[in-house]
C-alpha cells in the first residue's frame, strides 16, 4: 500500500512517537510510506529522521514569530504541496495523528482522490476551542472520513459522548511499546555518572515524571506535592523531564521554594530509558490524556506508577495492581499516594513487576502495527 502519515507539528510528544513508530513498522512490512508534518516546532525533524531512519517532509505551513499574512501564505503553499504529494505518490491511505491534521488532511486527500482517509483521536479535545471541536466533528462524521481511531476506550467514549462522533466510525487501537528499549539496567558506575549529571544525591529516592511542560500534564500539582513531601522526606528528589511553555515558570517556582537541590527541572532528554532505570516511582498527574506513552515506558522499566483517573490512564494502570489511580487536581491524594509508595519498597516492587507483565502482554508494538495494517486493508477492500 501507498500510505501517507500526517501530523500537525514535530516535537518530542506521544503522537509523534506513535506516528514515527507506525511508519517504521509499516515500512518494514513492505508498504510505501510517506511521513509529513504541517510544520516543525523547532529543529526536531533532523533528530527524528536520524532516530527513526525515516524521511520526514516539512510542509512549512507555519513559521514561528511570522506575521499572520506571511503565515497565511505559508499555509496555502503547504496545503498545495500536500495535495501534490498525495497525487504524485498515488496514495491509497491517509492517516492523520492530530486534530488540525484531522481537519486539513481529509479535505485535501478528497481533492487528491485518495481512496481511504482515516483520522485519529489521541486525547480529549478539552484544551481546544469550540470551533476546532465542531469542525473536527463535522469532518469526521462526513463522507470525507472513512474511520477514526482512538488510543483508548476512554478516549472513544469521550469522542462519542462529548464530540458526538458516529460510533460506527470509531474504533480503538491502543499504543504499543518496545519493552526491550525501556527495560534496561545500569551498573553502579553508569548510575553514578547519570545521577552526578542530574545533581541527584546517590542516597535519594527519585520520583520522576516525563511529559511536555504544558498545563495539560498537571506539573503544578506535582510541584506543590513535592514541596510537602520533601519537608518530611529530605532524601527524596523529584525529577521533571520534558520541555515546553511552562519551563521558565516551573524553574522560577522551584527557585522561590528554595528546594533546587531536591527538585530538578531537567528539560528534554534523549536518555529516557536510563532515567527510568535510576528512578523509583513514576508520576503523571495529567488533567486529560489519551493513552500516555510515558506510562507504558515506565511500566516497561518496572516502575510503580501513580496516574490520574482520566481517559485511558485507568486502562493502562490497574489500581492497587500496577500502581495507584488518583483524582485529578487532588494534591492531598497525590501526596498520600507518593508517601505510601516511599514507605513500602515491597509494594513498589510488586507494582513494578505487575506493570512490566501487563505492558508486555497487552501493549506490544506488533499488535498495534497489525491492527493498523488490517484496518487499512479492510477499508481498501470495502469491508
């Protein structure tokens, strides 16, 4: 098949990882794959091209700090380039990975006479405007789209009940995770070097979160919880991995708290498996989510997980089996859950082992790849 994968922007996020992993897998099964993004948020495309050994086309639909008129020109030029690519490569299937590409992709693919147009719902659209939500609903329910994929049953339920997506159009294909990539172990020397690099005392317990520094991810609640926990547990370090719009604000709040030695805003890192290997507890206090890859990565590293009861999180983390599920925006419950795990190494070990087994059994990349490929084949065959 000639398959075109499209997303809105390139940045170190879950949707981007999912798209590129799927592209690599589909290519490995003999399909002709074209990968494109509407724009690059920074200079991430060369990094991803090297990491995934894929060519990524930048449609250049947006330029940072450019005027509205110039970006309108960029958008129109990028849209025309998208049309030309779809026609030139004789695309059979278009798959989009984000709400803006869900809008643009099917419309241009229809004009280019692409047979199958499939969009995706990777998370709730809570943070988007009413206009974006309405347009997404209209296009998805129209003849322009054959199917919508969701990453979790929670996201599918949201799409049907809140977005009013036709239930017959939407099916769930969960994310897959490369277990071997994240189930690594470091020797003492490697651990010491990494902890020295992060300025973490070797005797400290490490609570880590890996997520874009965006209000959606609930970092502010974890930061407030960290302040309380550190007052009672001096040998505890909180490690924030990720980059985004909240970085400067979080750094300022840590400086104001005087807890710089215990709370580390480390920014984006390319050594996540090693980071997880030295950590003791993983926390994701997200406010809305589809199916977070970072939780699957933590489970693959045999870490106990604390996550909020939103969308697909409870489908991945089984409460009191692989970790703890808490209410969103509830700092008291977050503090209690972290303290519970800090005081019980045996419980942490039990959750970690169960999480690893669940990730291996339920979220294999092979299963995800096969489900996408089968969907494309079935739609092309008119079933």
